[in-house]
């Protein structure tokens, strides 16, 4: 069984910023989840209790508790490389070479 981790310490500014992110309509869901994890960890809840409350894996709680302790508030917005939809076009349409039509135009 893993040893319990100490509660995270949040400054008043960090707590207010996380609250603003949670109340904003444009905050991505992954950032909101990470913010809830950090707030629960600052309230001295165990990783297992946080995981059960948020219906997520305990390892996810441990990961974000550790990242926040190491890197701070900005780490909640970091997205790992390779995530998300891949670009549809590798070359912008404006940079592609022009291809002439199949038939030449009629001279009239």
C-alpha cells in the first residue's frame, strides 16, 4: 500500500486562479479535472478518496499531485505531445503547386 502523501500547499492567488478556471465556460475539461484534483489534494484528501470522488484512476491523481508540486500552476495547462487530432494537410493549400486543367481551353 502506498504511503499517504502530504497535503499540497496552495497560495491564495493559486486557489483563486483555479476557482476562476473552474467557473469559466471556456476551460477545457482536462484542465478542470486537474484543477479539481489539486483542490482536493490541498484539502488533505487521500489519492484514493479523490479518485473515488472524481471517478478516475488513482494513478491519475498521483500524477497530477506530483506534477503540480514540482511545476506549479502552469503545469495544469500542459498537453503531452502526440495528443489531439492530427493535421489534415501537411502543406497549406496556398503553398501547393498549381495543376493545369486536363484539357486546354478552346480558342475562340
